[in-house]
C-alpha cells in the first residue's frame, strides 16, 4: 500500500504548478507517538483500509516532519476523519500550537467514507512540520488522511485514464498510454475541481469507485469514458473480499458529474461491515456538516442491483436502489444541511430488488431546521427509461421541489426475479413539498398493494400528476393517501388500470397515513382526465377525505369491464365532494354517477378507443365532450415560474396534446383533450377588456376588494364571484370606460370563508382571478 501511495505523491509533486493539492499523506504513513496506533482489522471505507486512533491521551501523537512547500503563505489543511460525536484535536504547525480544533460529528468507518474538516494554516517555504494530538481525556477523531491545498495557486484541470486491459496502477495516469488499472487507484487520487477520470470502453472494472473530493459549480469533477465500443462496466459485486455496498460511493462531496458508464452491483456475497439487506449502484450520502450541491448523472446504465438477502424483510425496510441520495438528521440549529440541485437524465435503469432512484432525508430534531432544509431540494429526473424495477421507479421521499418528466416506466413492481419486491407505483411521492410528474409513460405496474400508475403517499403538499399516460397498472389510476394537501391529477390518460381485486380502483383517496393512523387529505383535485377500460376488470371507486373535486373527467368502460362496481364515498362534514360535468359511457355504475351533480352521458368519440398510446384518446369533432366541462378555480402551484419549475405556469395553459386550455377562465372540454373547443378565448382576444391588466387588492379579501382593469373599449361587463362548484354566488354589473377603471366589490356578508373565483365576464367570455375570502 505504501508503494502505491508514494507513486501518488510523486504524481502530485510533478504537477504542483498546475494543481491545488500540494501535499497529501495517509495517516498511517506518519510518525506515531505514545500509544497512537493503526486500526486492526482494516476498514474498507478508510483510504487504504487504515486509520490512526489516539486513545485520548495528550502523549499520543501523529506527526509529519518533511512537508516540502514551494512558496510561503496561507494554505488549507484537510483532515479526513471518522467519529460519531463532535470531538477535538490540538494541531501544531512548525512547533506552534493552533489550539484545540473541533471535528464535527461524522460517521464510524463501517457507516461510510471519512468526513473532511478544513483548517487554515500558514506554511513556510521549504520543510514544514504538522503534529496532531488529543487533549488529555478529551474525545478525539480517528484520522484517515491529511491533504494540504493551495487555493490561491494556479490550477489546470487534469484528465486521468483507467484501463483494466492496458493499465498499471504504478503509472502516472495522465494519458491512455500511462493509464491506471483499478478502481482502487482511481479512488485514491485527490482530484481538483475540473479534473476528469475516464474509463476505457469495453473494459470491466471490479471493486468500488470511491469519490473522495469535490468539484465546484463551475468546474465539477467528471467521471466518464474514453475510446470506442461498449460502455465501461463498473462492477461492485465481484470484489475478492466480498461485494461492496455500492459500486460508486459519494460521501460528503459534491459538484460531481457521472456519464457514459455502466454500473452494476448484483451482490451475491457478504462483505465485512456491510448489511446483507442493502445494495446500491450509486450512493450519495450527506452525513457531514455542509449542504451538498450540484450532481449531474446522465447517459448511465445502472442495472442488476441486488442485496445478498432481502427475503425476510418487511417491504418498507427494503432500501435497495440503483441510485440513492440520503441526508442524515439535522440535530443542531444553524448547522442544518441537505442535498440540493440534482439532475438525473437520459439513463437506463433496470432490474433492481426494489427501487430505481430513491431520495431521503432524516429530517430534523424538534426546533431544528424547517420545512425546506429538512428535505433534499431541487431534484429533476427526466428522459430516463426504467425497466423491471422490483418496486417504484422514482421514490421522492422528503424532497422540496421535485420535477419528474418525460420518463418511461416499464414494469415497475416486477417479479421477473424472485429477489424483487413485487410492489410499487411508477412514481411514489412521500412527505414531499412541491412536486410535479408530467409527460411520463407508465406500463404494466404490478404489485400486491399500492402499484398504481403513479401515487401520492402520505404527508405531501402541492403534488401534481399531469400529462401522463398509464396502461395496465394492477392497482389503478389515482392513489392519494392520507395527510396530503393540494393533490392533483389532471390531463392524464388511463387505459385498463385497476385490475387487482384488493384495492383495485380507478380513483382511490384514502385517509391512511401510517399504521393505525388515519388523517384525511384536504383539497384533492381530479379533473380533465380520460379513462378507458375494456379489459375484463372491475376497478372500484373509493373516496374518503375532505374537499374532493372530481370535474370534467371521461369514464368509459366497454366489453366485460365495469367502473365503480363498488363505490365508497365518505366526506368530512363541513367539506364536500364536488363532482360535476364528468362524461360517462358504457358500463359505469349508476352508484358512481349518482354523485355527479351534472353528469354528461354519451360516447366521447375517442379517435381509436382501445389503442395503446395517449394519442388514441384524443377526441373527434362530434364528441359530446366538447365545450361540456365546468369552469372552476384550479389549484395553484406555489413554485410556478421559479427555479426548476421556470417553465411551469400557475395553472395549465395547454392540455395533454398541446391544445390551449384555461379551466379557470373558460369552459373547457371534458377529458384530457381540449381540441375543437370554441369557448376558450385568450385574454388578449377579449373585445372590451385588456385581460393582462386585471388586478385584485387585497387578496385575501375581508369585506371588500378593489378591482383594477383597463378598458380597450367602453361597454357593459359583469363582475362575478363563483364557488368551487362553478355556481355564481354574487354578480355585479359595471359600465367599463376606456382606460383604467377602478371598481369596488363589496363581498356579501353571508359568503363563507374559502377559495373563490372572481371573474370579469364580457359577452360570455371570462378573465378570472382566484381569491381567498377570510374574515
């Protein structure tokens, strides 16, 4: 091991003028004093498997006496360490004590990679010394390695090459001709921002790639391929001393890009210190003191991710994932952290025990953190293809802002391999805030429970499923569990979803919020979806909650199919099931339809009923769905137009097929297709009113509001207040003048607190604003 490390040091020294790393050393290569010792046995998460422990006596020391520095000045000393609690060491540089330095809570070696803590030091030109020692009787860290960095120096990003077929770990690694051989050698290199590590196409690399440095936002670390042929394969399962927990390990480092690699980890053998119940392809852990940012994983294949045994585990305990992101609990005020700004795109993820991509955050202790920092933030998953995951393809647990779009979910919840969990919806939001899943395709979801097209588990806020196509989902189409607020399914197409006898539903809103814990979800919106069933199945309807809105959907059942064979509706007193203007055709039970205040009956005239693409469920020009919907105040997405949601409008302006639509300000079609609709008028097309000028103040409204609007022409308009069923509950006529108009609207005293639509109506056309009345 020491021979390899000497080669590393030589390589670094040869490039000092173009690198930020000016010195590095394994802790075990230093001079040990007193009772300081090197660990025995070794630990795979430590660099070289070794670290130094001090036994908490001031007589125990670790020293480095020949640190050669070219230029005097200020430097950064990085100490990589393991410790489960906050501890300290005294640091001496050139015989001068810097005092006792704190090492924040990290991890034990068996739990993950060493954590980096950085200190400012001043060094002389020439030879320098560094000594570490505990305070007497005070807890100290286990030291893995030390690095000195010159942040002010010039650096030139370097490319390193790795080839199992042509490489040698004694090589310098800076060209294909001088490539390293192993993942172990690539893992030991202390990279600088902008550096690349490239693996040769066609080669297979056994072991673990352990990424032990960070890039910057402008210069991320890059790990990819070189040469022609098949993607390089990184295999974590076939290591001689047992299968690794993960093939690529990223612990407490960020600004990293992974691309054009094939990653597998079919763990068939145990490894010391690693649970037999876990396995990952890529594992990103934040157990350190800082927020981690900027991960871009693209054009990867991540496949065959299995743990040695999960057979006797409870389903929720199975965490095996192709890609995993996790942040440990925030326990100290002012030192909260999470993982932010993640993009996973154009990847192929196949054959896992349970999960494709999982995110997680352990939250915060009471009084520590808030609703956002105690969740991982700004995650985007797009253009990925998932195939035969044993469970859910994407599980956003504890996320704050998550966008999932243009993915293919093929056979989630699979049991193609007996090691698979055989349960999971395509997407499964849990305890998340502000999530949108759109333009995805879900095929053949399977499982003995859940296993809907996509579902909103419990404890979420502001989750939207829109513009998706689902087909042949065992559980059903809509699943909204308990303790959710503002859950929305809109402009989706569902074909033959819900064939399971046990809890197989077209629509399922449930109060379930954990074992022996029921909490009704509030404000569940299901509108403008197109549902078709022609298989010999009988999906049920179950809606238990408060303020459930079911508008403008098409329910079409033909052949041996029946929708609503069993119907359960239980709405909390004081709230409502607002169900109106849905279109029914075929074998849809009268029990279900009886809840609709304004049902529409007739053949919706799909262009190809029974087809297996979303486009088959567009409507023809004689469809009774045209202009037959209800206008109502749609749920507002609070992050619209911001950050990862910059292209998301507050409410939809197009349907699933790109036709203009405006449910809040016009009469829409029924279903996901708004084609042939002649009631939709853009606000710029109104004859009298300049729609963009419409403002309401204040909002929320107590007793009165001031409406300002610019008139293009003089004429008569009406100001309407409508409730969530679309019923007009207050109407006021006004003569509009050319130019700016200021109109006082007195809200009737008998109108209850709640959400309403304030509209300006001009000859049957509307421009509307959502208002909250709160007295």
